[in-house]
C-alpha cells in the first residue's frame, strides 16, 4: 500500500509570498492555471496502488475544503486535509498524524504498538513481521513549495532496489545557490546518503535535497525517537542546574521535529537513506518571482502531459497566441490581443483589444483595457489596468523588485506606467511609479 503526504505549512510561513498570500493560502496560488499543490497531487496519479493523499498543514480547514473535495472527485483517489493545531515541524507534522497514515496498514499498526510491550520472543516475531510489512508499504512525503517533474514511480523503483528506510530526490545546482538548501554527499556507486547538512554556511556539495521523499513506515520510529530524546532531555533539564545543557535544549518543544536537521543529518552514513538524482527541472517557490518562473516551467510541461490545457489560438475570434499560454475557459481575450509566451489567465478575466501580455499571471476577475501592456508581472484578483497603461518589470525572478506585483483590487488608471514595483491591495495608481513598494 502506498500513501502520499504533502506538507503545506501554514499562514506564518507565507510572509515572503506577500502580498499574494494575503488573499489565499500560498499552496492554492495558481501556477499555470492550477493551484500550486495541484501539481504534486496530479503527479501522485502515476504512483501504482496509491491508496490516499493527505495534505498536512496549519491553515484553517475551511480554506482547503472546496479544493480537497473537488480534487478527490477528479482524481478518484481520496484526498484529505489534516490540520495541525500548531506547527510541529516538517517531520513532527507527519508524526502527529501517524495513526491515520498507518490506518491503511493494519499489520504494521499491530507491530508498531505491540513491539514496545512485547516479551523477547514475541518481540523477535513482531520485528520480523514488522520488517516484512514495512518493506511492502511506502509513504511519499512532498514539500508543497517545490516545482519539479516529480518522478515518483521512478523513485519508488529505486527505493525498492536500495532497500533503505528512505530515498531522497536530489539535484545538482550551482555552487553559489546550494547554501539555500540542504546540501548532501552520496556514494556515487550505491547512492547511499553519506553526509547531510541543512543550509550550511560553508560549501559542502552542489547536490541538494529537493524536498521529495519516500519512506518506509519505520520513519515514525526514527521521528518518535527524536521526540522521546527531547522529552528526556527536558526532564533532565528540569532537574539539572547545568547551564550549558539548559541553553542547548531550551528552544525546541519535544513534539517539534525537523525532517532535515533532526532526522536526515543523524541518519546519514548509516545505510538507512539513499538518493535518487533528477536531471529534469526543479525550483523552490518561496517568492512571487519564483511563482512566475515556476508557472512557465509547468506550462512547458503541459506540452508533454496535458496539451489540452494550452491555448491554441485556433478559434476564429481568439487572440494571437505565442508559445505556452493557459486561458481559463471563462476568461475572454479580444481577437486583436497578443498573448504569450508564459502567460496564465484565470477565471473571468477580460483582455481588451490591442493588449500585449508577456510572461505574466493574470488572476480572477481582472480587466485589462485597450492597448495596455503587461510584462513580467502578477496582476491580483479584481484589479483593473487602464487604456495604454504599462505594468512591467525586468524579469529577474530572484530580485525583490524583479517582477511587478499588483495586489487584489488595484486600479491602474489610463496611461500610467508601473515598473519594477509592488502595489498592495486596494490602491489606485493615477501616476507612474518605478522601483517602489506602494503600501
Ligand atoms: N504541516 C506542516 N507543519 N508543514 C510544515 C511545517 C509544519 O510545522 N514546517 C514546514 N512545513 C512544510 C513547508 O510548508 C514546506 O512545504 C516544507 O515543510 C519544508 O519547509 P521548511 O521546513 O521551512 O524548509 P525549507 O523549505 O526552507 O527547506 C526544505 O526544503 C528544501 C527543498 O525545497 C529543506 O528540507 C531543504 O533541505 C530542502 O532543500
């Protein structure tokens, strides 16, 4: 049996994504016309024998209710949102719902609970059954804020071959950018993970952790071990007056466990974890600039996986389409508009005559009036761009003002030019701005 878990985090994690995360949880922000979380979820369709997909986060349940029910119907695989009462960390969140996640695997649950209380003989038998059932069931764990081709069936095959507790998707990146991620060293022959350091200050390796994993159910024993160790240390601390121990252990609560620092680092070099390297695309989506870049990557991927989602420009009244473009069926684009490449237009948007759109995300209910130009920008829900106006940027996805962002219900009046700027919701711009954050 196979279960997939997608870690979606919560509202406090989305600050770098403002002002777009003011309206919508970051995992539901549309990339290539589909919510961010939809891309890993639809990749899960390719996993053989997938029983269930869980999203774990600390957003309000109602924010995910509609999406979860519609995607369950569409995929014909049950998708369920599990809400944490507070952040437990990337491994603690998973551990918090271990009973539900193991529900599909009754033999393992039996082993898991009895092994703690059993006599030595039963212990050996239980461990043996536990080993057999554990080697047959798998948990995929995916970070929601990564964009890649999610080669999940290929990873599963490699994971079975390696026979370890877990397999991590890795990619080679430039040496300068590696320190934003978990850097790791693997054995070039066996692919065993030999060394792991999370966001190191000095360079370790240009191979990094992509935030996509497969684990056997005994990962829960490893996470539980860290949690118990923390509890024991906290008890010891309470009884001890030893200052060094106090300061070393004060900060993290026992139920807060980070997958990278607390699990991957200590298990490296113990023949428990292995790596699977992808040669395909991979990016992390922490900022609106990266959302625009990842929207382009997913649009390009549609050419192979879902070409029906790409606008063709074939209809008699349709706009000219250049390259990869997504247009929601309810959006309207005038036949004299020119759209693309890398443009995604959401529900009920209206694109007027003579409009030019290049590399942008146009969200629901936006109106773009005659002869306006939008380049390297995200235009927020219900915003309006006036006649002959320009909303544009240089397009450096990593720079703070590298793309222009209009928050919800921003009104750019006629003949106004907005360059490399961020405009917060509900503003009206009646004069041109450049390199500004309009609060
Ligand atoms: N449910 C839940 N609860 N999710 C969480 C929590 C939590 O308490 N904390 C983090 N997450 C989710 C985030 O939403 C994200 O999807 C994932 O877990 C990892 O987030 P972080 O722990 O903030 O790590 P990161 O994104 O800075 O880096 C991780 O991912 C990189 C790949 O994108 C690390 O594992 C890096 O090593 C890795 O390179």
